[in-house]
C-alpha cells in the first residue's frame, strides 16, 4: 500500500526571501549614496573654507605691501604700482580737495566701486595648484591727526608739537583698503573668491 508524501517546502517562502533581500539591497544602496553625498559635501565645504582663508591672507598681504611702500623710510626703488602708490600719496597730500575719496595707484583715478579692477602684474602673487591670487588697493587721505595727547617720539624722524603750525606738526591719516581676488580653475568649473581688508595708518609729515 503506497502512501503519498506531502511536500513540506512552501514555494511562497522563497519569494518572500527574495523580496526581503531586494529591499535590503535597496536600503543599502540608498544609504551608500547618502554617505557619498555627505562626503562630497564635506569636501566642497573644506575646499571653500581653504579658498576663503587664502583670500583673507592675500588681502592681508595687500595691506602689508601698501604699508611698506607708504612708509617714508622705504623709497620705492621699483617701478610699476609701487611707484604709483608713492606718487598717489604725494598727490593726495598736496591737494586737500581730494581728501575723503578712495583713489587707485594703478591709474591715479577714483577707485571703482561697481567692479574691482584687474590686479596688475606686480600685485599678482602667482598661480598655486591652479589658483591665481592677486590684490588691488585703494588709498584715501582722511586729513590730519589731532596733535593733543601725542608723544613726540625719538629719532630724526620725530616731530615736535611745540614748533611750527598744526599742518607741519600733525601726521597725516590714511585709510587703506586691500581687495583680494582668488581665481580657482577655469571655464565652467572656475570659481572666484573675494575678501576686503581695511586699515587706518598714519605717516609723519613730509613722508
């Protein structure tokens, strides 16, 4: 007498396993894509932060460059924008009607406010890893510093508040602005970063 053997394997169990496996694969794929996007975003933020720091450093370099050439003890021996800055300082110091406005040492004219001028060759710091760095500066004569409560200083370059008129006693006050421009890449993948730095300095009379 033969007996029929019942098949204990449920064909629906295999289908459920396949569906669960596919869902897990989809979830893992989505998670991997999310992690990769986060990694790319962090790289972009890191790169932007680096370029921003570079723009600030270049703006600081512009201020230091200008202070060096504006100092009366450092007569410009080079030509180009350094000599133009020294000439601009002399021009503004001799004409009080030009005070209070920013001028460019590149062309001795008013510093543009709508678009920044292109940095000349002696204000370009060179390309570093595909990045071009440069700066432009603007100089504004703000007038004379008050001579009250000021020390006379020491050395041959010092001035004496007890002698002469106020125009000969008080040092000149200047507002100096440095605008950095950072160009990263080229074409459609290029990006530009800007940073402005302003400093107020004084120079002895006649320097």
